[in-house]
C-alpha cells in the first residue's frame, strides 16, 4: 500500500508527465475536484475551477505542435515538501519546477523556473478506497526565459 505522501508526490509528477505529453484532458482530470490559481490572491479571472475551467486555461495558453501534439517541453518537479493530515484527509506541498523546451526553431533551453504551492484532499472512491486529488495549485514564476514557443501569447 502506497502511503498518502507518496500518492500526493505521484500527483505532482503525473501533472508534469501529462502536460509534456500534450494531454490537456489528462491534466484537467487532475483538477476535477479543484482549481488552479494563476496568481496568489488574484482576481476571479485568474482562477480556473474544475476540469472544464482548467482545460480551457491550458487550451487558451499552451502551444501544442501539430507534428506530435505536445508542447515540446520537459517539466521537472523537484524539492517537494509534503505535509499530510491523515485524520482530516488533507495535505499540502511546496515544490519547485523547471521547464525546458526545444523546437525546430528554438534550441534546447530552460524557458521558466518557479514553484508551486498545492493543497490536496482525499475523497472516497466508488470502489471503497480513497484517492487524493488536487484541491488547489498556485503557480509562482521565479525566472523567465524565452516563452514565445511555449505560450500562445
């Protein structure tokens, strides 16, 4: 049996794998019971709620390349500090990210670094077990490189 902290850590890594695969539906599924905050304490238009809201945000912002359907990125998530309150069924994490990208017109390079502040909640699954879900993700940007090949704006 995988402990709660490991299940939460796996959610962090699953997000990175899905976004790099261009699986916007899969990324959105991770937030079916949560939301993404584009900025801390930002206005309502920077909060993307539930599967549909998160899917719309990534569709609006992320450039996917037609040859393979991916953003041609590699998201590296590291330095995860995870805290779990088993009795309450809640958790939190602070982690760092680094994104590299290489396209036919952009040599391999780091395009952005930052950190995430995430909260999680455990929900009972229909099969009688429990599953951890993102409750919220707030994205922080620490360093910015050339995002012109990654973002649509």
